[in-house]
C-alpha cells in the first residue's frame, strides 16, 4: 500500500485528503471488516486529513463489493466545521480486480447524519476514497 486518496464533499465542506507518506490508515477484511484512519493515535492526522471508520458485513475478495453497514467520519482541522462528527449510514466498499488498480480498496460514502450516533439530520455527502 502506498497511497490513500479521499475526496468529495460533506455539506459545504470540500474534502481533499491525499496521502503518499505516513498514511496512518488500514483495513481488516475478516471477522468484523472495517477501514479506519487513523490506524494509530501515536501519529497525529494532518490538518487536511479525515478521521474515518467504515464497516461492512462480510469479508470481500478482489472484484467484490459490499454495503457500508456503519461508521463515523470527523471533518479535518482545515474545515470551518473542524471536528464535526457524522455517522456514516450508507455507501459501498470493494476491492478492484485487474488493471492498474488491482487489489485497491475503494469506497463511496453516500449518506451521513450529524453526530456519531446517527441521531442528527441527514447531510448532503459525496465522498469517495481509494487505498492502494
């Protein structure tokens, strides 16, 4: 793995989180599958980097996709709403099979609600990421 790119928007916040060094991200694809950044709290996130956790129900093979079953997203420090937390309530994850992105983990977040507990209002979101 040598790159992570997360881009899109949440409400009026534009997300542009690209990392090629000190990725501080990872995923587990067995047991209780999830993707998360930061991977460790020993290294602080940069001002443009999201804190993100997304879960899916079952382990996936290359070429397969699955629905996001939950998670949280916290806006980065460089946003006017820095630290605002959202519950990730819908989207899709998967692993690319073949081509130049073979084995890459990709995700698309299509629904979030304000607050980590999903109790808040739905917010417009279009966030996509690739971890390769």
